[in-house]
C-alpha cells in the first residue's frame, strides 16, 4: 500500500525518478480546450491529437465513459486520457463528472502503471470543470492506485 502524496506544483512537470504517468479526466464529447488539458497541450501536441482522433474514430474503438488512452510524450513519460465526464456543462442532469467512470479508468491506469513500473501524477481530477467533489474522488484514487502499491502524487497548482 502506498500513500497519496500532495504537493504544490504543475502536474505536467511531474517530480521524482523513473517512469511517470500523468492521468487526467476528459469528457465524452471530444471537446478539448478548457481546464487541465490546456496545460497538457502547452507542453505536448500528441495527447490532444490522439484524443481527438480516438473520439472521431469512436465507432471502431473503445472510446466512452471509463475508457483510457495512453500517449507516450517522452522516453519515461506518458499521458493517460481518461474519459470520466459526461458532457461539459452542469445542468438539469447535474454535474458532468461520472465517479464510476473515473473509478473504472483508474483501475486501468493502475494496470498500465504496474506494467510500466510507473508512478502516477494527477491534478485533482474531476474536481474542476467536471464539478466533482474531492471527497468522492480521493477514495477512488486510494482504492484503485495507492492500495495496489502505485505511488501517486496529487498536484495543487499555484495560480
């Protein structure tokens, strides 16, 4: 069992040694342009391009709530695009975050991290534009990642 480590900093510049996997939440509409994805796109073009292609070709792949796409952006650095929100706006059907989808995606991220021997680095996923509550997301991270021995760092961005 690993602990979840909380630090101030930028999740797109993960700290520590070894292979790192940056995990974040995407919507199920193919939209990319607000929130943490903007920071990702400032550093690398590949995650956005791969996500948009994944969505565009969704009839022939696994794109949907709970799915994860892995994009290698450096020798020892990967980005996990996790589909964990339905739509993009809070409305009559509540907030966009889907905790069960995030939980399913985190289970897959744990498997990939174990395969790569990677630590996982995340912002407070699902709690920005997706409208989620950290009190609901943190136990998913603890149960799916930290409980399986995966080192997890949560980044609180200054700014």
